[in-house]
C-alpha cells in the first residue's frame, strides 16, 4: 500500500515537471528575447531574418530602415495641398523588435510617433490652431505608424479631411453659373430631365457628361445637352479639373458665351473632365422660366483659379448680292442677316493664398467665322435718263439739238453740208451742189457754237440758199448748237 502511494506521488511529480517545462518553453518563446538564430520563414517588417542571429537581424533591419527613410514619401493633404511628412519624426526600437519577434511568422517593428509633432505638422498645413481638437488624432497616428512598422517604401497620402470629426472647420468651394435660355421647348426639356438630379464628379476619376446622361436616363436633345455641357465646362473653369475632350459649334449659339461653349451630340460629341482632387464634387441644377442655374460644391481647392481673357477679336461679315428672277422690279429681299465672327483665347491662372501666380495654362482657344449677309435683288431696275447739261424740247428751224439724237438740217441739191458735232448728238447742215462743206467740231460740255467754212470748188450752187442758225447761249438755252451757213 505504501509502495502504491509512493508510485502515485512520483507520477504526479513527473507530470507536473514535464508540463511546467513545456509551458515554460512556450512562454519563453512567446515573451522572452531570442537567444539563438531565427527559424525558417521569419519576417521582421519587410525583411526576412531566417537563420540569422539577433545581431545579424538588427544590422539588416537598421540598413532597411535607412533605405526606407530615403525612398518613398508620406504626404499630409488638406484642401488639395500636399505637405511631405518627415519620416525622421518616427522613433524605431529595432533591438527590442528583434528580441520579441516570433519564429516562422511576420513581425512588425516597434515604432512611436509623438502626437505633439503631428499637431505641429497639421497646424502648419491647415493654418488653423483649432483643427486638432476636431481631429481623430489617435487614428491618424496609428495609420501613420502602420506604414513605418512594415517599412513600406511606397508613396502614401493621408487626407486630414478623412480624420475630422467635425467638418465645420473645412473650407468649401461653391461656384455658380447662370445661362439664359429663350427656347421654351428646351427649357421644358431641361426642367423635366434635370429636376432633383445631382451630378457627382468622382475624386481622382474621369467624368463623361454623355455617360452620366445615359446612366441617369436623362433624355435630352442635342441642343439641351449642349447647354448642360456648356454649364459644366463653365463651372470647371474656376477649378483644377482637367479637360480631356471638348467640342464647339460652327457658329456661336445665342445662349453661349464665347470661350465657354461645349457642343454635345449623342454618340458623337462629348465633354470629358478629370477630377484630380482627393474628394468628390457635386453639381446641382435649378431651372426657372428663363434661366438654368448650376452650382458646383466641394472641398476647398489647393489654389484660387481664375479665367483671364488673353485675346479677343471680332470679324465683320461681308454682303453677298444675289439676283433673282422671282423678284419684282426694284424689289430686294434679305435672305441672311449675317453675324459677326469672333476669336477668343482664355487662360486659367492659379494663385496661392498670398496672391502669387503658381501656374498658368491655356483653357480655351475658339474661333467662330462670320456669317455673311445675303441680299437678293431683282434682275430689272428702273433707270432715269440724264443729260450733263440742260435739255429742252424746243428747236430752231433746220437744227434740233437733243440728248442722244441726231439733228438734220435742210437739203439742197448738188452736195452735202455737214455742221459740227455736239456731245450727245449730231448736227447736219444743208446740201450744196458740187461740193462738200464740212464744219469744225468743238466740244464744250454740251453747248457748242460752230461756224462751218464754205468750200466751193468752182461749182455753181443751184437752188435756194439754206441757212441753219442757232444762237450760242453758253449752255443756258436748250437746243443751242453750231451756226452753219450754206450758199
């Protein structure tokens, strides 16, 4: 009996000693520093330390930390502005991390970051000493240290806005744009299609107005779609949005402003923008009896953006005359009123809080050629006869002087007697037998006094004498002409 008790006591003691040794070994491996080389597949941070001693692991991790400090950047972002965060602010405990690393597993480094340092960085970035009170600083600290504990050498950006508990301190962007629309049919389309709609321009993504209309099942005509696209394009002018695709019309629509039009045609033409910011922007619409109002809302932008007109020129139209047989005599019809052409070049200027220009980029360069005026005229037009001098229907015996007519004197047998020539008509004297008597020609603005010379070549003048006389009146008496004497 005594022997049985002794055997039982020995068994209990043996079991206790064995269990204690096993548990102690586990505790030692879990909580106490390593005294020998690490086993296979052991990682500390991003470095493999398999089969390495503690001293070797420490040296390798120190080198990895130095490399991490030189490669990759951690950014703090606020309202689109990025500020690098100095990695030297982190405090690394590499020997302690090696001592407590577990075999055959992935281990992180022990790292600390003082909250006071982070506060100073955020105040510098936001220019607001009160923002830290509205910030979930503990979460931001842990997220920053999570990058350091694994020595992640990629670039990382942490937006302060994502950690704010109260967004009342956040500066916001609000931009309005108004467009006058006179076509009631188009206004009705816009009101029915855009009522209660909200357009979201996603952060860091490309946005298509055409795709948004299809996705929202907004059925608009090309003109109504162009008005919407032009409004979005005008709203984005005062932002840092990038314009990837844009079209304009052949002539400037009445509702558009030169330099801000964006033409839309279903399946053919689109307006495509890119939002490079870390936050979404939202566009809301409001339509009344004659206007479309669009409002762009979002967080503050990194700079103040303003559109400046670099150059603008106007081109007057020409007048084109067409003749038409369908118009009555002296009738005229305007087929096209015509319109001035215009060239405009706009640039977007970005300024910082101090008003210093940090960036200038071309925003639009548009040209609309002039539309020429077209007039249609009749083929036949009334004409009014005119005489440089005075005209009179009166006449003198033997000589008549009228605009565009010939005046012939009397006739004698035997020859011809030609008087002088006046501008606008011919004056012919009488006829002499046996020869020709030709007067001199004198042109003096319409009234001429010309006396013919007698030329008789031994011939006898048979018949009566014919005298054609006109008094010279210096152009004052209608019908005045040359004086011709025939014998």
